[in-house]
C-alpha cells in the first residue's frame, strides 16, 4: 500500500494521529502536495460521505473522520500554492443570529473543506450584517446558512433580503440547512439549494458548480 493509500485509509477510519504521521512522512519524502490532498485526504472524505449517505456510518463516525482529515489538512495547507490553494470553491458558513448550535454547521464545514473548498467559518449567532460583510470581503461562490431552531429560521430570509439590498444576491449561491429546514422552506425564501446533511451539502455545491 502506498503512503497516499495509507493516508486515505487512516482518514476514513478516523485515526487522526496516524493521518498526521503519514501526511508528515509523505511531505518529508517529497510527495506531491496536491496528490496528498486530492487522493489522500479529499479522496477519503468522498468515501466517508458516500458511506454516510448509504447508511453504513453515522454522524459520530463521520465527525471522527472529518477531524482526522483536519489533522492532515493543517500540515498540507501552508504548502499549497497557486491553483491548488484556491481549491474547488470558496464557502462562507455560519449559524444564524439567535442560534448557538455548532455541531451540524461544523460538520458541514469540515466536509466542505474536505472536498477541497476554501472555508470561512463565521461561527454561531451570526447577524445579517456579518454575513454581508463576509461576502463583500471574501467574494465566495457559496454562502451556507445553518439553523436548528424554528424561531431562527426567519433570519435566513433576512440574510437573503440583506444580500438583495446590498446588490450581492447574484454574486453568491445560498445553501440552507438544519433540522427544521426543508426544500419547501428553501424555495419559499429564494435560496439556491437545501442540504439535509453534510454529505448532501458537498454534493449540492458540486452540482451548482457544474450547472
């Protein structure tokens, strides 16, 4: 088994320490950084996402694998240059104002980053103005909004209205998700997409990039 294959296997298993050791070894042996990223770390998360969608693993296993990927990613990131650093897309993510739930948002963030996207995580309890500011500053292709409370769902609509008022709506694709969020709600507020889980969020981003 090659080092890249071993990195992929360790990440899928969620062995963060082993992933970190192997990525360090691959770097010290002069392997292509993009090969480590694409075929090792990102390749692993593609398998994890597929296993999750098929019901072979669940959120805890997915989270463990995503954390292992992060251990490898922190070593690779400083060495990425040019197109490799730009990745698949730039994504801004945050849990809307009034909502302090972090786990689902963080898991989506990890999976999105694991798919090769540059991630800007604004955290939780994010006001409309902060989302607008992040779009202006980072010029992302995607904005991912999370809410776990029915009482904070209207803030998603307010973010979209804020984007319209700032003449930014046509510059970014907006994805919404969280336990109470449905495709119907996404359609009602004019979002570009809805994702029921982290793996679906990655699929939706890739789908919208290809369209």
